[in-house]
C-alpha cells in the first residue's frame, strides 16, 4: 500500500502555507511514473518570507539564540527520537518518491538517527582558544554561528542529506532555509513536521519546495543568507559559487559529482573484490555521487574478473523498490533515464564492449538493466563523464604507477578505492590518488565521525566529522588590555 502523503505545503515560521503565487507542481513515483501529489511551488517571494523568518529566529534575543548549547543538543536528540518513531513511514515515503529500494531506505534511517545524535553531541563542544598574545593583551576566540544558512538538496538521498545538513547547521546555532530537489519534495516536508513536533522555535527550520533556477537561485542571491551548503551537480555548483558572491559574500560548502576510480590489483582477494565492485557501482541504480564508475582491473586477472562482473550484474533482482527483496529499482525520473540510456548508446558507438544490460526494462516507470561495458578506454565518454546510472565501465591496466596517473586524469576527485593484499600498494595508492575519500578492500564505508567531501571539481569543504560544524561558524578574536604592572 502506498504511504500516506500528509504534507504538501511550504513550511515557513513553523506554519504550513501555500506558495504566494498559488502555484503547485506535480511529483511522481519512479516505479510507474504516476503523479502522487501536487506540492506548493515556492519561488523568490516565498524564499524571501522564509529567509526573513530564519533571520528573525537568529536575532540575538530570540528564543533560539538564548538557548544553551546543551539545549540545542536536547532538541536535536528529540528530533532523532521522532525520526526513529516514524522510521518505517519515512523510509516508505522515500522509496515511493525517489525509487530507492526499501532495504536501502531503511538502512539510511539508522544512519540518519546516528548522524543526528552525533551532531547533537557536538553542539556544546564548540569552543575557542586562549591566545598567548605579545604585549599586555589577553586574547581569546569565540566561535559563533554564521547566521541564516541556505541548504540546497539533491534528489538522490533526500532524507539523509536533509538530516545531515540541517543538524550540522543547528548544532552550530544557525537557522536554516531548506530547498529540497524538485524531484523529491515529500520527505523534507515530513521531516519539517517532526522539527515542529520536536519543539524547535519558530523560524529555525524552514522548507521551501520549488525549482532550482527560481527558488534555489533566490536563496543563493538573498542578502540575508550568510552561508550556502549545496549537494548536486558540478554545473550547478559553479553557478552557486558565483551567485554567492553577488549581493553579499556567502560562505559556501559544495558537495558535487564524481567519476570515482576503483582499482583491482592482481593480488586482490577476488571473492571480496568482485561483489564489492558490483555494489560500488550498482547500489541505488548508480545514482550515488561516490559510485565506482571507473573500474580499473589489472591485466593478470582481467578476463576472469570481467566474466564474474557480468554474472553479478545479471544476478541483481530488478523490481518494485517497495518490495523487500528488490535489489535494483528505477532511475529517479524520465529525464535521468533518458540521459543514462544516451550514455549507454555513446559507449556502444565509441567502441566499448557491451557485455550485459544496456536497455530499458519494460515500459512502466524508469527502469534500466544493470549494464557492464568492458574494454573501455580512458578517452571514451562513459569513462569521462558522470553517468549517474547503473553502468559499470571496466578498464584494463598494467602497473600501479600507471593506474594512479590514469585515475587522477579527471577534473573530479570525490572517492577512490583499491583492492589489494599488498600493504605497499594500498599505501601508495591512498597517498597519491586525488580524492577526498579512499577505501582499501572495501567501498562505501562512511560514518558521522569521518569527514566527507571532494578534491578538485568534486567540491569545496567537508561534511561530517568532528570539525564539520566549523563550516557554519565564524571565529571572533577578543583582545583585552591588561594592566602593565600588577
Ligand atoms: P541533478 O543534476 O542531480 O538534478 P542539480 O545540481 O541540477 O542536480 O540540482 C541539485 C539541487 O540544486 C536541486 O535542489 C535543484 O533544484 C537545485 N538547483 C538547480 N539549479 C539551481 C540554481 N541555478 N541555483 C540554485 N539551486 C539550483
């Protein structure tokens, strides 16, 4: 049974309101492409209302600013409790609107709860330094919230990324305006209802659904927004960085795309490496910024590995993402499905060897078969551009030195992995590969405690980890004159 859709309006100042224009937009389920709700379509005027509410909530005398830091942690933990209470409903709603298989949605709920609790624990550990200044001066630093933060979300992990960005900003003491992705508006609204139930004061969290060039752009241009945190494409990331410098100077955190290399050495334990390599690219139908979309396999094991990779792709169970046994659901929408199928055609045309998959599944919804290309060359489009679909591109290499240079020959730098039983290979690769996250003999391991973000065009700044709140803080130095003699 489809999950009930309870919230479709904008959430501003702890109230549910229609868009000022009265406009709405349709949202669909990728399983069959049917419209499941009409959601209020916010634009510049609604963003302005939401930013004003967030700005009022940030005033030095506001209820939020007067809270002890430890009380911010109490509220965040309350939010985590409510998410735990509603985890099954939220996971089902995520699957319904996004197409994420339910096993993954449920797994994410545990990660979301753990993440909010970790971030809550940081709220009262934000502390400055005492400084050994020269002369008769006593100096110390205060770390203070930067102000209103605009949080712009992608569609591929709506609940997790909402929770991660919002809880980091709130732990720091900021107030926020969230702009969810237009493809997946529903879970952000369900979470907004829990924010209100948890008891966060008015205006601390606001959610305005709408499109990127209207609502998103209004947020990035708003002079009362001090900080933007964005997850999405490199193309839009560049626009956001420009917009953030127009009406004021916003701090910017960008978590963007990737073309992550995964290297399998001749000496790898293939029983481990083969299934990992399949999951590393096919999880969530390849709609993951850290997907291992360039699989480099060393010459000595290449043929064997390729044959096994094909078997793994063919064994993945395709079906309705709401079915607990499904491993492979639909792409998020028709546009993404068409884009991915276009990349597959390019792969074929440019001479990569298509070994399995390559086609749309049926005519309902947006399903694509898990696809494996072998004999891919570095200059082919499928080896260079982010596909964001279930396409494994396998490339052959001879030496570690060679593969490191080939892995780095890209403008991306998000994640990388290596499977090897030789510690020197692992250490050399980890040292020289240009990526913000490196996995050895595993892939996808992530946690609240470890920083996450990209080198090069894959982003600016880090999310998660002990220092993640710094991205929402200003450092203030206070210098006090001391009497010369005492
Ligand atoms: P994808 O290509 O994966 O859909 P995008 O980078 O296009 O990702 O979108 C990610 C988020 O950025 C969405 O919430 C989208 O609405 C928003 N967005 C798109 N264009 C802009 C823009 N010009 N300014 C601000 N936000 C935008």
